[in-house]
C-alpha cells in the first residue's frame, strides 16, 4: 500500500502534537475494528491500494490521523472483499458499505482524538454528532451517494435523519480529505 499527499483543495489547518503516536493509535484501532486476514503466499495477487490524503491536512497531525483511519477502514474493507472473491479490482467503485465503514471509523477516531486535544474541526465535529445521534448510515446515503448506489439499504430512517439534519446541521457540507485508488494485480 502506498500513501501520498496530493492537493485538491486550498484549505489550511493548525499543527498538532505527536504524529507517530496518533498514527500508531489509528493503526491499532483500525486493525482491531477491521481485521484483515494474513495471506502470505498470495499477497502478490492482491490489488495495489494507494491512499491519497489531501495536502491541506499534511501539516495537521490530528486531521491526518483521523483521515488515515478513514482510509485504513476502507482499505481493510476492500481487501476483505477481494479475499472473499466479491471484488474485481478492474471494476472497483466505492460502495455504501465501504464508505459507511470509513465514516464510522473517522467519527470514532475523531471523537477519541478530541478527548486529548484542544481545538476542533467543523466537519469532523459534525460527523461525531451524526454518529452519536445514530444516523451514520443515513448520512452516508444522503450526502455521499454518488447516485450509482442503487440498492438502498434496508431500515434507513431518511425522514428522521432529514428532520434531525435540518435542526442540527442546517448548513452542512460533506468533506472528503482522502481518496483510495486500486490497481488490478498483475
């Protein structure tokens, strides 16, 4: 897996404390939440996964850690789907389940980071509110659905979410500070 910083926004953020400790915590948390089965002999057959973090968060250790956790959750989801035979790297497009895993992890990590850090991030603070209210599936479907997700998950409470969203996050705009690219194994 490769990790890159690339710019696609012009936002800047504050700098924070110990990057390696935060990244280690993110890695441990991600592995514990989304275990990947080791596959030593066939590892070369897996698709190459590249995580691309927006360069605007490169100098902010807590934001980088949170978005890296989001990325690692998605990478774990991709690898588990590939190993189970449910993912063709040549036809890869992110799915609702993959995005939901990433956003739940992102909200959880941000919540944990904020226990020990001062300062916030409007988007991630809002996302933790969504998670605390129990509306993450609805949030992902409502805000992040690229309209190619046609199989609406059962039990989505979109009417309840719409009312909650209007009351709590009326001017909300979703953000994505990390992208995933995969390349078919050769």
